[in-house]
């Protein structure tokens, strides 16, 4: 029988009940107003008819795909925020109607600068989450695999520090930041990995530490002499390795945990050190990882080894570090990592002074 609007005892909410081409339903319309319930009934009946005749691809909506995508596994808060904007825009649009032609509207709706947003912003904040949702829907059999033309993102030069610049940066940093910067430059760990590092994961005698990567798996990191010296001089051996300075006379046990949603924990200290060292305002803490990778290739000339020790997913991802730093700096980089640079000596010496006090 066709769908009908019906009521249920004990509630003002109206329901639809009936059968369309062998599929029986009994579901809420979400409203107590007859005219809205009738509109729901009409639309739902048409959807069930189309689905029975043309298949699920004809009727599954973006909202349905989003719900399934979020139920599949837990997503990061930042990803959920992007998905929410896409959901507000596409809503109940059928998946088959989300094409290249709809992207300008999505950019206008989801991005602060709309169509004027940078290509990288369009890619990161709209296309990447949209593709992920539609890929999930395609796996479920609800639509074809997404095919969008990506905006052309200008190639960016990957910044890195030469050994003398790394020395200047560490020497210009506040005392509590110097050992952290030595670790970042000397091992290539991400800032989040460093700030979460606990002494239980550090083996000073064996010269190794274990960090948690953003992919939620462990990676062993070799600690060169420069890093060992900086860590060995720290005044504590339990809990977080790196700690912010005391505030208002009170010690702070660890840096703020932001769930790896962006950085900012050392923003002020980094900016001050960078400025005093006379380095580019574009330089970020993550460029310490770029620096380590560039030095690593300059010293070893081995992309496979760089990929493995840096925790990247493929050799393709580390090719940008090849042939970046001239071989003339090779000995300087080796001396820095061996602890023969003034930056490590300054950082370690200051830490030892703190320990005695």
C-alpha cells in the first residue's frame, strides 16, 4: 500500500507507514504539522520508488554518507569541523549530483575568502574531506568514485637551516627551549612527538627514544651525541622530558595537550629566538624536521634510509630533500650532530647549571 501519514498514541509527532514496491517502512516525519508531514511522505515515497527502480545510487544523499563516514571510525575534531561546513552546504543533495560543477558553490560556502581562497586552502579544507566522504560512499556502493580536478597549488620551497643558522637559533632561544630545539634539529621528530615524549621512552645509554607518530604507531629515533648531551643535562628523569618555564612562581609539569590539532605551545619562545637569530619570519618549528631531513640526505645520500628513519610513508615524500644543501656544509652538519657545535655546548652547559641549582 502507498505511504500514509499516521499518528501514534502519546505523541504529537506524525509518522509515515506503508509499502512501496515491496519495501515496508514505519518512521517519524519529525514534525507534528500535517502539511510538513505530508511533504515528508511525498518525498519519502518518491525516494523509495526511485531506489527500487534505479538502485541506491539514485537516492543516497550527502547527509547519509556523512553519517556513515563518521560512524565508520572516530574523526579528529578539526576534520569534523570541516565536514560540518560541507554538510551545511550539500545537506540532502544526492551523491550523484556532487560534481566538479558544484565546487565553486562549496568554496563560497565553506571558505572565508570563498573563490579567492588560496589553492592550498581549497584543497585542504574542501576537496580533501569531500573526497574522503565520497570515497567512503563509493566503497559502500552508493556512488561512483569521486573525480575532481584539484586546484593548482604552487610548489613551495622547503625551508631548512644551515648548521650556522641552527647554532644561532639554539643560542638565541630561552634556556628551557634550547634542549628541545637541539632534539628537533638533531632527530627530525615532529614538535608534537617531542612535547609528548616521556622519560620512560628515552634510553640515554642506548642512545634511542621512542615517539608516537601522527599515524598512531611507534617509531624508534636514534639520538646523536648532540641530543644525548642536551638530554643528559636536564635536571629531571621522570615524566615529560620537556616542560615549560615556571609561571607565577609555579612549576608546570607539561606543555598543553591540544590533541595535535595545530601547534602553538612554543609560539612565543620560537618567535623570539627566530627574531634574535636574524632568521626569516616564515620559519616554523616544523622546519627543524625539514632541516634534519636535508642534513640527513647531505650526509648519507640515501633516500630509503631517510624515509625509514624519518617515519615517512614513501620515498616520494622525501625526494624534495635530495640535493637541497650543498655538500660544502656536510662536515659542518656532522660536527653539529656530533656535539662539537657551540649551540649544543651552550644548551647543555646551561642545563647543567640549572641542575646544580
